[in-house]
C-alpha cells in the first residue's frame, strides 16, 4: 500500500541536502544510485518512492512526480503522487504520512511527470 511505501522510503534513507550528497547543484539520482549513497533530497525521495511503489505492484498510470514550490518558504520541492481510485495522495519527504491532495495546501505545482508524459503549469511560474 502507498502508506507503507512512504514509511519504508523514509526509514531506509535519511534526508540530506543535495550539494552535500552529489556535489552538484541539481542532480537527480536513480533509485539504485541513491540507495547506495543512503542519502536523498526531495526529488531523490520522490523517485525512490515511485520505484518502491512500482516494485510493490502499483500501476504505472497511478504514479507521478510533481515539482513546484512550497508556498510557505518559496523553496523548490518535489513530491510523489499516487492515485487510488478518485483520490490522489502526496508522498513527501517532509512527512511520514500520506496526505490527500485536497489537504496538501503548501505546494504549487510547476510541472509533473510520469513514466510517459510531462505536464507544465505556467501559472505557477508567476511568483518564482
């Protein structure tokens, strides 16, 4: 289940800041590579959680990664989204719990990707 996937991702690999891990300003690690380092930032967590969800048998068309800004801080951030019927849930490295997208209010999506498509939300760029 998605909730177990979120907690497993949180427990396996601790959050670290990107430049301390990869010595690059913006590096997106593959799951195996990130797990080998045992340290991830937000987009690495989102990728790793998507990988775990796929390994658990969750359908590819139910999974995506969203990139945007936290409204409270203005920081760029990435999350994993998992659809379950009519509901979509957020798996975020800042929490051990899944949140329904209806209650996840501190995030403005700039773009989202799944395994086949990219969605761009130009209105989110207005206040960057």
